[in-house]
């Protein structure tokens, strides 16, 4: 049934872009993991900043709460509705501006998938610093809203470092734009920085000016089979001390590898029963291999090396396919924690037993970004025991001095645990910012900030 809100939205974006039928809404109502879902009042797909502003004005006037959705690859339930919200999909904000080769910047619509920008700018010798497995679906706006990390944080930092500017529409329809991309600009509060990582709770990002990096075509990947986390940390330390062009250092374990090989029908990359695997990648304009080979000569490990793109991709597949292989088994609890490197070995040893104590049937699969101590703790088979498992792991992380989210954000999944990582005073300040920019709580209710 079309009511007056949907009619008003149709008059802005066209009836074809207000989705009301349950079967066409369905893919917008469930997240990538299948764990978070709800019913949307409707899905609206504006195609410009002006349309986003008009849509938000209509929603505000009718007190119709809004959930912002980009590529819907987020892993903390922040982009799907829970209680009949309007889903504002950014996927029609899909344009790429001219590249400024001197500043190495480009302005794009927030709904452009990461891989489309990568393809566009690589032709011009430039690259997007952040890269991650769902690059064909994850949107630039989503990457900014979650301050995404990914596989190259070691070299380039998180998404925050790549955001040279943005346009945002606040809950009342006001548009604020800061797209000049000036390398120095010390004129007050950093609104661009504030919006980065705000998970759709402060405004809808509609345009992003990206700071690009040079494309590095010479690449070498090595997969090291090791006996455990301590050896992986030592190997990474040796490589980092000798190689200045290191771009990635990813960790996974025998159980995750077995799952990937079984589910995807892949051969084991190395024979033998190794416990931990470290995948490293170097990149440079020319010859990314020589310094890596010199460093690897000092590390006692079984090592496979890949230099051509197909062989490199084959090795990366063992790491990147973890999430899909885990999801093929069941709906996991996904915890994305950061642990101080000094406590990493203890954490990896203790977490599976902490999890089984909370739920005896549960199984833990861990992988992640070793350099930052950012581990993805995936728990399968814990249906019904989610709160017990989550608190056991997240309280342990907090006790070790870590963070309850390295890159996925807080979303709905971890809002109740925010106080494990942020102080009361910080949360009070965050609430004040939310109230100032979105006084009625129109945008992404229940996301990031705990109720209260
Ligand atoms: C297989 C797999 C691997 C992944 N690997 C990584 C990884 O290595 N590193 C990493 O950081 N993440 C990873 N992710 C998580 C996810 O891809 C990122 O969080 C990504 O940034 C989400 O982008 P999206 O466009 O899909 O956003 P969505 O999922 O649509 O939204 C995510 C959040 O951002 C908000 N949002 C989206 N667009 C906007 C906008 N334009 N304005 C305001 N708010 C907005 C949403 O409301 C929601 O709160 C992975 C996910 C999958 C499925």
C-alpha cells in the first residue's frame, strides 16, 4: 500500500525508485552475514545530493526514521532496517569525476563501488589506498562511513587518511560541502573527520573527494607456513625491519585454511601440518621482490612466493575467502577486535576456550590483519548464546587493553558494548554531537550509540 510518505518520496526520485513490494525490498532488509534483518517501510534511491536532501526533509516532516545503506557489505548490522525505517540506498549516487593528476585526487559519488574507482584511476597511474575483499560491492560512502581498514592499512592507514573532503546531508536536509581537497586547511572543527567513521548516524555522505596514491605495479606475495602466532609475529618483525615496501601482513590458521580449501575445492598451498599462516605482499614501481626475498632468507618457514597477477591472486584467495567459507557453514557471530601485539599469542590461545565456556557447541575461526593486531573472531554454532559469547570475548579484549572494533565499526551488533572501549565522558560527548546534528534521532536509530 502506498501512503503519503511513499507518494512524497516518489515525487522526488520517481516511482520506480521507491521500492515498496516485499520481494523487491528483501535484499535491502538483510545484511551480508544473514544475522541482521528487519522490515523496511520502503527503500528510496535518490540520484543526487539535492534528491537526498529532499528525501530527508520529507522523512523528517513525517518522523519517518531512515537507515542509510551503501553496498550492504557491512558486518555489524548498521545498514539494515530494524523497525520499519525508510532505507535510503546510495547506489544511484554513482558517478566518478575527473581525476586531478597534480593533487592526485578525484571526487566521486558516495554510491560508487570501490572497484569502479580503482579501475578508473589505475589507468592514470593512481590508486585508491584502501582495498578489501568486497571491493565490487562496498561503496566509497560506506568505506568512509565505517572508516574501513582492509588489507593495506599497514602502509596507508585506514580510510580516514584517504578522505580529502566530502559532501553530507544532515537529518533536516541541510547540505554541507567541503570538497576543495586542500592539503592544509586549519579553519576550525574537522567536520570531514567527524563524519568519517560516523556510521550513518550524523548525516548521509553523498560525495567524497579521495586522496589517491601512486599505482604500484610490481608486486610480490609470499605465504609463510609457521608453527604459531609467536612465529608469525617474529617473521613479520624481520620483514618489517628489512623491507620498506611492505603493504600487507595477514594472518590465518590451519582450521580456517581447511575450511577455505574444503568449501572452495582448493589445494593446500603447502604440504604439512602448520598451525599459522602469514601472507605478506610487497609493492613498488619496480622490483618488489628483491628486498622481500632477502628478508625471507632469514626466516625458517615453508614459503610459497607468487609474482605474476594470477599466482598472487591464487595466494590471496586463501585469505580473502575466509569470510565466505565461514558463512557457507552457518551464520557467524563476527567480532572484529584489536589486541595489543604483546598479548596476541595469549589471546589466540585463550579465545576458543572462552567461547566454548559460553556456548559448548560453538566453534571459533580466527583470521585478520596481523600488523595492527586486528583479529576477526568468527564464532559458528552459537545460536541463542550470542550475548554470552560476545561479552566473553569483548570483555577479555577490553581487559587486555584492546578495542572492540578495529574496522567494521559498532553498528547495531556492538552498540551495547561501546562502554568497553569508550569512557562515559566520551560517550556523553558523542551523544551531544548526535543531538546537535540529528536532534530527533532520525538517522540510523540504534546504531553505534547504546540506548539511553
Ligand atoms: C567478505 C567481506 C570482507 C570484508 N573485509 C573488510 C576489511 O578487510 N576491512 C573493513 O574495514 N571492512 C571489511 N568488510 C566490511 C565492509 O565491507 C565495510 O564495512 C565497508 O566499508 C562497507 O561498505 P558498504 O558500502 O557496503 O556499506 P554498508 O554496509 O551499506 O553500510 C555500512 C555502514 O555505513 C553507513 N553508510 C553507508 N553508506 C553511507 C553513506 N553514504 N553515508 C552515511 N552512512 C553510510 C550505513 O548506514 C552503515 O552503518 C568486509 C565485508 C565482507 C562482506
